[in-house]
């Protein structure tokens, strides 16, 4: 499947993904850590690797099931989940609905081939968010601009210039 950006999702899913990768508690992450510094990506090959935070990696053990779903584990958080592909344009993005075994929580995530989503993809995703009954105010986009920075200082400067957390759809 290749390399994909984690570009959007509800806050529950995004914070859990970042906390597991960074091996910290969800409560210890700041919005800046998540939205501007995490640089979360998924790489599919023989393993399913999540990467971000300047080179941290973790194998989430994605396992396809016979019913079309896939299971995965966030080992550092001790959490297991089942993901179902619920929306795609068959070219640039895939949206997953996720059921968490612990707490019986539900979340969703969007991966894409590039660091941003098109206006049409955003519109389709927001319609699906509403259809599923999720709160629009919990929807968030991850910003990948500072991920291309050549140094930690450049990433911090890009983050500081942002001023506010403009991570929601306009």
C-alpha cells in the first residue's frame, strides 16, 4: 500500500496515535505537539509502521481479517482496535471507522497520499462524519508543513509563526 500521511481524524484517534508513538500519556500532549509537530505517517510493507516526531517508529501490527476489517494494537497504550474502510476516492485518501476494544470507544482517521486533502475530499469526509453521528467540532486536520523542515529549529519557527491552532475546517 506504500506510504501515507495521517491527515485528519477525530481528536480521540489522533491523540491516541500520537501518544502511542511518542510513548507518553494522551494528557501530556499539547495541541502543538499533535497538530504541528507529530508528522504522523503510515508505511505499509511487511509490517505496518507508524512514524513521526522526528524519526520515532512503531509497528502497529495491522492484521487483515476475513470480514474485510483490520485489527491493530497501540502497544504503548495497551489498546486494541478494529478498523473498517468507510470512504475513499480510490486514489488519494481513505477514511477508516475505528472501534476500540478498551472503553468501547469509536473514532475515525483519514490517511492520504499527500500532506493535504483536496476541497472535495474534505467535503465528502465531513459529510461522512455527520452521517456517522460524530461531532464536527472534534474533527481535526494535522499540519505537515513543518515536517519538511530541515531542522528542529525550523520546525519550531514554523509552529511559532502559526499563531493559533487553525486545524479545523473553515
